[in-house]
């Protein structure tokens, strides 16, 4: 009886192996591999490569190594979309790649630099305009008088620190010519306000 039990188990086991071995070995898969490089041909590492099955929607990911190589094994027969992307580069994509039984397809990508977009924001405080009083004035402190480099220490030159005041440069001006002009009283330096 023991011999019959062993024989029956062996036959049953052989039957199961024959029945399921075809489905086990019938799972035909393929591989997609390649390299990712930049526009100059240098390898791009850490690029994300995404393989998407168009019929099934399955997604497999890989990352390129230091030499730019990537491998996505054990893919079923079907049509795939392969995408390579890396921050700072434009995404590159290959569509409608048909993978057959036990096929190894090589898909290489060249990534171009992404478009650089810059925005410059300029902010400035508005200039305060005095609209109630038409007069202008300014106080020049004793520290400014002591520290400013004045030629000859002429106090009249300090007036040019006030907005709207300039040195008179016209030699024929009333202020610069004649013995009874203002310039005669305080030297050759005169102002226009």
C-alpha cells in the first residue's frame, strides 16, 4: 500500500508539473535599457526613467547610474512609452515602442537644458513729495560741517547739499560779475537756487 501511495503521489506531481510548467515558462518578458546623456554627450546620472505600458497602464521606474546607463527588466510583451527626466533638463520621451518576446531593446536619451525663466522684481519706496508747503529747507549738522571735505572750509559750499541748489558757473552772471555783486562780498563762489 505504501508503494501505491508513493506511485500515486509521483504521478500526481508529474501531472501538476506538466500542466503548470507551460504557464511558468510561457511568461515571455523583455528588457528595455539604454543611456541618458546631455547635449554634449556627457552621461547624465540620477535621471529618472519611467516605462509605462500603453495597454495596461503599468509603470516601472529606473534611475540612470554614474555612466548614464539604465535597465528596466522583466517587461511583458506590449507597447510602451519611455520617458527620461531630470530637474534642470527638458523631459525626453519615446512613444509606441513595441516589445516582443524575449527582446532586449536599447533606447537612448539626450536631454537638453531646460529653458531658464527669470523674474526680476523691483520694489522701491515712493519719494515723499511735500505738497502743502512750497519752501525747501535743510539743516546741516555740525558733524557734517566738521567731516565733509570742503575746499577752503567755505561754508557757502555747504548750501549745495540742499536739493535744488547748484553752483553758478556762468562767468557773465549778475552774481559773478561786477564790483557791487554778491560774489564780490563773499568771493568767487555763488549759488543758483
